[in-house]
C-alpha cells in the first residue's frame, strides 16, 4: 500500500515515451495523485500535540472519546455486507476492518493507560495492526461485537480518565518500536484523534458513494 513514487530518471523516461505530454503535465499528474491519496489517508490531518495540554483541552478530548462509540454505530449500523466490505480508499481497509480495528486498537490503549498508572514508565507491548486487520474476525465477522466492545471499553476508559489528577495524567509509558516516551495526557489526545481519523474515513466513503443516512 502507498503512493506510486517516480524518480527524476523515471519521469524523464516517461516523457520520452509520451512526447505529446509535457514533463510538467506528468509531474503535475503524479503530484496531484500523491496529494489525493494523502488526503484519503489522513482526512483530518496528523495528530499534533499542543504546546501545552490544558484542562480544557483534556475535557474536549474526553468528550470526543465518549462520543466515538455512538458516532461509529450510527455510521455503520444498517450497512449491507457489500457496503461494509468496501475499502475507504484504494488499497485501504474496508469499513468492516476499520470498525474492528477501532475496537482492537482502543482496547490496547486502555491497557496502556492502566500499565502506566500501575508501573513506572513501562515499556508497552506493541502489536502489528496490519496483520491483525487481515485475521478472519477483522475481515469477515459482523461489526456488532466490535461496536459493543468499543462501547464497553470507552465506558471504562472514560470512567478511568475522568478520575485522574494532574500528576497521574503526567505518568508515561515507552513504545518499544520508537522508544518514544508518551504521557497519558498526550495519549488521551492521540486516541481522540485516532477515533476521529477513522470516523472521517468512513464518513467520506459514505458521502462519496451516496450511502449517507
């Protein structure tokens, strides 16, 4: 999966073959194609950590996390199997896979919060999300179990996070792949963004296909 990338040499060779098309036109085509794919992959942009995470920002993130299960259910409940098995972009996950991924991913996140609250800067256990998305339950299972799972996880997550104090939100964990140290306040924002990121994938597909309720 990814972009079709051409080197300068490859573009010049294509220009020789396509003498009726200018090099500028060829470059413009691939730049626009790359830009379109990036927009499909990141419709709300990448997560950007605020310089200072205030209590107001945290409150907004918690509200977004709390709303995610209902928003997702409203989007996907009632879709046919054919619609659920439609990828949100070329070479991307299907709506079904995205739904199951959200349940899997946010379950992992809930565990990471609890690790960081009960251990001193633990190294978390990472998982291969692309491989998980190819497993039978992600590719073929009904979405209702994951919708129920996500609702349960978020109910517990919101209850947990709402009870944390300032110092507890400053506790951290380490991701083994990058060795990045992440605070619980930042992780709250990452997963609020993550939910909205995938909601936008599904919503944009529903709109483009005329499936919006």
